[in-house]
DNA sequence: TGGACTTGCCTGCATATGCAGGTAACATCC
DNA sequence: GGATGTTACCTGCATATGCAGGCAAGTCCA
C-alpha cells in the first residue's frame, strides 16, 4: 500500500489495525441503534447467547463467543444489577455458576431486537449483501485458523 | 446458518460479533508478541503513526486511524508518561497540540518492530498470504463504505 | 471591540478487554 | 480422611473505547 522504506518487515499493511478499526466502526453503528433500548451490542449479544444457549456457565459462554471469562464476568455484572440476568450456582458442581435470562431480560432482548436488526441492515446494506456474507465467512474461517491449539 | 426460528429478522449471522471476536483474537496475538517490549499493539500503532505522520495533531491522527479523539488522548497519556511521546501546543493555533516522538520513543518503536513483524507473520501465515491480503482489502473497503457522511 | 459561533482538546462516566493471581469447590491418590 | 492437584470463577491492575459536556482559543460580524 505505502510505507515501504520505513517498514522493512512490512510487505503487507497491519492486519491488526484493520480489524480493530472495523470493529470500532461497526460496534459504533450497532451501539447507536441499540442505545434507545439501553443496551450495548456487547450486552445484547450476551442476552442473545444466553437465550439460545440454555443456561450456559461463564466458562462455556466465554468459550463459545471467544471472549476471556473475566471479561464476560464483568460484562454480565451490569445485566445482573439491572435484573436482566441471574447467575446461580450449579446444583451438581457448586463451582460453576449458570447464566439465565429473567423475564425482564427476555423482554429487554425482544424489545431491542429491532434495533439490532436495523444496525445489521445498515451495515450489510453499506457493504453489500454478498460482500457481507463473504466477510462473515472469511472472519469465521479466520477465527478457526487463529484459534490457539 | 442457524437460529432461524428465534431470529425473525436474522437472515445473516451478526456481523458485529464476528468483527469484534476477530479483533479480540488478533489483538491478543499482537499484544503477546509485543509484551516483551512493554507495548500494546494500540500503543505501537500510535508510535508508528506519529513516526510516519510528521507531528500530527490529536484530531488529525484520530481521524487518520478512525478512532475517537478522546480515546486517542488517553492512549497517548501512558506514552507521554513514559517519555516516548511529547505533546506540544502548535505555535500558530494554540488550541491544537502536536504529537511527536522523542528519541526514546523512536528507539522503543524500532526495538519493538520485530515483535510486530512476528505477530503479523503469525497471523498472515495462519490465514494464508492470499487470504490475508484479501481480508485487508475487504476491511479497508468496508471501512470506506461504513464511514459517516 | 465585543458578542456569537466554531473548533480542538480534555475530563467524568460507563463499559470493554485481558493478564496475574487469589479463593473455593471438586477430584485423586495414598 | 488428608495432602495434592485441578477447575471455575472472581478481583486488582492497566489499558481501550466512546459519549456528553466543559473550557479555552480562534473566527466572524456588526
């Protein structure tokens, strides 16, 4: 692209900066659409995952969404404080704590869903339908290849 | 892909979650490679941009790297505290403050460059050279299309 | 010159992110 | 049953991220 002389080892622009930039921009769009519902895209994602995942533990959910468990712990906290999520010790193994949506949590998710859909639509429209699908496929594939052994 | 019944509006899996996940994973790889040099990929990126950008202001640099100026202000702070970067008021317009590398900052950047290169190599190797280039191109294009008017 | 508007940056607030290290609960071997 | 090790989670630390709002410097116009 550019910067040839200064970067001897750079035969390719920084992949990391591109991914992070895009993540910032895309997150911003989703956050704006979800803001009227009082949720961030991160929080909405946690609610959605708990909903489809049938009471996952912190560790299970963290692995599924490829996030550090400590980060997930903290992401869940404001949702617990607002009564959208409960975290109850597993009966069989009291170390594990299982996540579940409350009634209010389910409602909050369903109410915010149009906001998510609007954001998704805006982004996929801006990128083009085909490019969006391709991007998602490439990112999913990239994630698999980048997963630690 | 999946989740059809629960997600009426979802004819495509969430783009945002994919981009964020990938950003987390990729950042982690770069951060690990840069950790011995005492820099995060974010900080390394700021040093690199100041280096090639000839004393940009906070606002200019924030726009160039598509980051909120307030975030950049805070990212710069630890670099200033460590004496790698200086922030001096512009002579012509005392509102703007111009970023510059110190001698120590330049050295720190050059010393850490092999760490960055190793991370870049690991990622581009995992994805495949062609896929990496394609991904960067797609992300650059996506960013343009997603930019606010 | 002085008021009105604009611009550039910063702080306060809240959340996001991951690593190191700690604690409690479980599992295993003797 | 008790020492040892493992597992699941959490807190402390540091940085990352963006919005709202505030302050100071600059611009414009009467």
